[in-house]
C-alpha cells in the first residue's frame, strides 16, 4: 500500500488535504542516511534493510515495489535483490511481503534458513513488536487487520466489518492501533479486550512506514509526511 492510496482513502472518508500542519516536523529516527536512490525499510542490531524503489507505470497508482538490499548480504543472501512490498527485522529473522502479497518469514539470519508463508492477500506496512507482526489483509480497499507470530506461525484476523483499515501499530500490552474508515470518516481505534475504543485525533497515520508505540505515544507520519506523536492509552478496547 502506498501513501497516495492511503491519501485517497482519507479523502473518500472525509479527511483529505485539510489536515492541519504539525507544530513542528519530527526527525526520522534512522542510524544513517542511505545512499542516493535507496530508502530505509528497517534498521536492526544486525544490519539494515534498504530498498531501491521501482518506477511506477504512467497514470497508475500501484503498490510501492522495491528491490530489497540486505546489509550485510550475508544475513540472508537469497533475499538480497528480491522484489518486495515491505520488509522488516523480527525476532532472529526477516519478515516480508512479496509481490504476490504473501507474508513470508525467514529466520536464523546468518545461517541456512527457510522461508515460511505466514499469510496471503497481505498489505503493508508491516508493524513489528518482539516476534509479532501486524498488517492488513484482504482485497483492497476492503482490508481488515490481522497479526501473526513468527515463532509459532499462529495467525489471527482481529477485525471484521471495520474495512477499510490501514497502518496498524502494535502496543506493549497486546493492543493494536489502526485507522478505520468503516463509518464514513477516519477513526483511530485501539483494539484490545472488549469493544474498539476510539482515540480522539484529527491526525491519522498515512504512510508506507508502520506507526510505532513508544512511551505511551503513537508515533506516525500523517498525510503531509510530518511526524506526529499522539498520547494513547495502552489498555482496554477490543481484540
């Protein structure tokens, strides 16, 4: 899923380009700038995942496809050069969405490992916390939220009837934050135990980067590309 597609969803559900600008842009937390022509997909203790964006066809709004570069390549040589929609470090491995929208996990970085399919019809961005990943699943734009554990292979769909949803984030206590346009306007929801809880905000995640939850804040890029820090509760809601 790309930023233009999410922007179109926001416009359709009544929150287009009239979002107020942030009081100040927040810097991107990255170890170092990539070389020209590369984008940073993820940074971990073992290395970096970079992407070389593919050129989009004229008059089209396709998924963002990148050629994956694993640094160092010795972590997973068979993945280096693969066309992917997103890729992240998770646990002791890498999880990625291939161009067929399959969610794949490759464990045991730096040694011989195998690719395991965790889910299909998957859309990014991928959110990661410990060994759990969250994403959206289905046929666009009717996407619902799902998560999977790369160690156990267990997968569960968390929402039904909340499509379109986008940009999920994983909280520290098992809760999931996601934007839903099911009611005609975008709502930021917290999914935990019970019914979904609406988080009041006029700013919504709209990026190829997954939001993160740190120190009681949901950190994300909005439609304008600015970094937003939104205080969020960590418990309650629906699961």
